[in-house]
C-alpha cells in the first residue's frame, strides 16, 4: 500500500506521485491532495491553502464533521414521518377497484401488523357518475361498506379516501362522527385549486384531516405553480400538501427544489407529502429524497401495486425509515401471499413503455393501453410511435 513520503519541505508530502499538504493550523488538522505531480506547482498551491486556512476560508475538519453528522442520521429514525399505504386506492386503478373482500381485509391486517399510519382504501366518487356494475366497492367507499368491513370499532389504522375535484359529491362525505374515515385527500390539477380548496374547507368543517394532492406537477408552468402554492399555503384548512409525480418523470434534484418551494409557501404549518410513480424506477429514491428534505407524509404501496409503473414499495420504505414501530415481515408476507398471485392477473411495475412515457413527461395512458394489448412486447414500435408524436 502506498503511504506518505517526505519531500524535504515541511508539510509537503508525496503519496504515489501526487503531492499532499498535511498541516495542523490552530486546532484543525488538514490533509488534502494538491492534485499535481509538479514540485513547484505543489509548493505554490500549498502556500495558497495555508493562507486560506489562516483567513478561515477553508474549514475541512468542520466540513468532515458535518458530513459525518448527516451520515449518522441514517442509523436513527425520524419519528415525525408517517406512512400512508395506498395499495387498494392506487392499485384499484388497475382493476376498476374490483378486489375481493378477503384481499382487502388481508391488506388491512398486514398494514395494521406493520404499524403503518394510514390506509387509503379508495375514492369517494360520485355514485351518479360511476356505475356499481363497472366498478368495485372502493371506487365509492360507501359508509355502509366501510362499516360492514370494520364494524363500529376502531380499524386500528387511520383510514383515508381520495376525493377527485369534479368527481365527488359533497353529500357523500358525511360528518366525521358518522364515518370511519380520518383523512380526505382532495386531488386536483393546477387549474382546479380554487374548487379543491372549497372541498377541503367542507371536509375540514365536517371534522376530517385534509390534504391537497396537486397532480401532474411536472407539467405545470413555474408561474402557475407559484400562484397555486400561494393559494394552498394561505388556506388554514389544508393540513397537508402532496407533491405528486403523476407521470413518474421527476429526478431527485427536481424533487429537492420542489420540496423547498412547497415548504416555503406553507403559511400555517402544513405538512408536505410525496406520492411518487415508478416509471423511471425513481419512486423510492424520490420518496427518500423528499423525507430527507422535510416531507413527513410518505405514500407507498405493497410491492409497488399502482397505476401503470406503480409506486414506491411499502416494504422498501419501512426498511429505510428504521422506526421500530414499523415491521417489514407482515408486508413481505403480503407480497408473497397476495401480490405474487395478483401479478398473474394484473400487469404493473416498471417496464420499457412506462419508462418512455416517464422520460417524455407524458401521461402513462398510452403505455397502459399498449401493455393491455396483444402487442405488449412490441417495445421498439412503441418507442418509434412516441418519438414521432
């Protein structure tokens, strides 16, 4: 192994053929590569570093300590972070919410055993707009169905539903004391924010926790986003604002920037959440990135079950969070007993068509249609078709 060798010049060392500066100034020990093999250039660079250190312009030891402190956080856990599993709600987009009763009950038991904070069971869709013959129970989340499943007892996990702007009847959201639901998540596009805030105020007045899930954020012009965040941030009835990567097109650098902007816009201490899709296999990365940057509500699904490419996997997320209240084994058991058989019936998760729509920042509907056709493996033809648009 190559070690440091003397050069005859104090504090100037050689390692291999590269010169290093090694010196203690005050209480700080410096050891840095001068990134040169030239002796005279090394002397010049060392002199510059000494002057900079004496002037307080470089604090390598402090920087190293900061890096070590950040790294150490990953062996601890953040108790403020909550996990919302939306397996039944987002996964229901792949089969019109036609899950068997036992499947839903099994998912519920698994989430309770795993210590997950919220279970999103479906939509509060307008019964006048959606046929019960075409869609399963969890498209409407009727209160009678909820009580049939869970009785009048505490379901032992907070229950959430999603209410789409323009597709939800206010009257279907009954006062909280008449419901097993805890959280109403209002989903909207940027131009629907005023209507979304009206729905939030209605739900809040009825006693629910509330969130705004601002969809398709990757397609929103910056000036519209700024105004939208201002409107949401000024609404005290909003408890949470979700960053939703509907197309699975965002990278973590973009997520970091959006997290900063979302947090700065919140004027009433609203929590920030993340709902990520896995078109580019970034759902887990972006969820973790959001948590590191201040998100406290994290969405996930068991085995990533969800529309198209699916979502951040619950089993992955619980392992990362390291909170002892979470338990992976019940989720892994659910993957084995529920999701592996379901994969024989439903196609979800990363694939080339979803990758293409994600990279093009396009809605995955064309990829979903292709994956459901008899040409689901004609990948090059799909690529050529999308590129030609």
